[in-house]
C-alpha cells in the first residue's frame, strides 16, 4: 500500500494518545534492543547464537510496529466520540441479534483494531460485511449481509451506545 492509498483512520483523542504513548515507548526502547543484540553478538558464533537471532527478530517486530504506528498516526483524524443517538457508526458499541437465533445477542465495538485497543469488548471493522451492513442502522432496524459461504444473514440492531474505554 502506498501512502496515497492509505485510508484515514478516525480515532478518539483517548485512542490517539494511547497509540502515541505506545510509539514513544517503542522509540525510547530502541537502544535497549540494540544493546541486547550487541551483547548477544559478543557471545560468539552467530550461526548457533539463539539469543542474537531472538534479539534481531524482536528488533524487526518492534521496527515494523513503529512504522505502522507512525503511518497510522500521520493519517489519523482525531474527533469526538459519536453522539449517543442509537445509530450504528464507528466508535459505537453495538448489540445485535441474528435472525434465527432470537435468544442470543452479540455485543461488539464497531471500529478499527487500533481504536478498540485491548478493550474487553470484541472489535469489528466498519469495512467488514457485518460492519458495512449495520452502518447507519437505527436501534430496532434489521439489515442483511452476505456471509463468506455466499448465503445471507439477517441481523437486527438491538442497541448502539458510544464506546468508552
């Protein structure tokens, strides 16, 4: 994906601050990883040095996360949490009931993974088939979406409330 193709990610101020803090910590931790690599390198033969290879792998993962966060924060639009108006939109915790399963409800956050963070509630993307189907739905409204097997599933929005972390 090139920079021009990057999608804008809407974040609440809380989510932006949390991701910015994570990025700052990762950048501050760079010298620690470099020191680990240097210490492991001095232990001898690099072909059989598990500590060296583990430290290099950790460095690679950390650098990838840094790049991801930098791009995400660069293209993020920070805004207020959605209004408590009962309409399904990103940043709302949705409770739904699937047609044919009237006794069972599912609750999830309609947002990007970054917005949901490590919260207690499952996060579904607004770009997912279910997310797309529910966007703009009002409480009590039924919508339909296509399942991976080609069938369709009817789902009713029971409740939509703003997410609070």
